[in-house]
């Protein structure tokens, strides 16, 4: 998996599943941090800063979808959802919120190991998205201010709470007002070309950002739909 021991947060309300995953990654020399409910999972993530998160969706307290969003907002460790929910809707929602991969229970040992290795080899999307790096400059357009260095966004001076993918999408569009991005381009720029991300994931992410920055008017004024093509930020 890696040349150095990793810190892996395993989140599942089933002690047997936690034990099985712990035994598996433990043979690789990695340290396992455990959590059996959503509140503890977010607390452990913030305190321990693990290298990887293996996350179930069904658990007491905040469910895995909520936890994935909170973890993604707090840091960039890869998130592998390990869930008994096999439906497409759950997969699309989890990936749209910020999960990096999705593995359905029951799973094979070799598949889990392969998925973990693949995630650890993959460049983090937040570093690829929107070209955000140490030289990226803040943008201000139509009252929307986005500071990539501080990972801070404001609307008319009011801070907006965004997940990592939400922030990257907003920064990409706001820094290129009037430029139309296809869904395929957004997958490349926001998710780093993750082949698991679908057009529906893109649409879901756009809807979430709109809910946070738009008012109640019928038509959005910031992120506009270009029918048959994709999305753009309103022209300057």
C-alpha cells in the first residue's frame, strides 16, 4: 500500500466489520483509528488527521453522507465508502458529497486492498481542481469573494461554509466568469478525472453550491446552466 505506515480511520457501527478491516490493514503495518458513530468519526478525524478514511453509511447519529461531507470540509484525506447500500443513488450521492471511491459489502479482501492502494496513489483532487496552488489568486465577482490560499468564500461579506469539492467548483467558475465548462471538464478539474464521477454527481454538486450562494429567486444569478453543454459563472 505504501512505503510508510499509515493512519487509517475505520468508521462502522458493526464491531465485527471494524475488527475485520483492522486485522487486514494491520497486517500491512498501518495504525487503525476506530469510530462506531458519526459524531465520534468527525471528532477523531479532526484530532488524529488520518491518511485515509474507510466509512460506512448507516450508523448512529449523523449518517455516513453527513460524515463524508464534514470530513471533506475539514481535510483532504481520501474517503473510501464501504457500505451495504448497492443502489446507484447512494453511490452518486456519496461521490457528490466528497467520497473518493465506493465499495459495496460484502467485498473481497483483495479488492479492498486494491481500492486502498489505488486511492493512496491518486493525486488529491483539491490540488488538481481549478489549478488551485500556492500562486492562485483570490477572486471577487458579483459580491462573491473566494480566497484559495485561505480556503475561504464569502457572499456580500458573509462567510459561506463549503466542502472541498464545493469550494473548488465555486473557485473554478468564479475565476472564469462567462466561460462555459462542460460536465466532463468539471469532472477533470474538480475531481481530477475520477472515472467514478458521473454527470449526475456534477449536477448534484452544482445544486449544493447554488443552495448556499443563491437567493430564493426562480432563476440563479451566479452559476448559470448552459443547456446541452454545462455551467458557467455569470458574466462580469
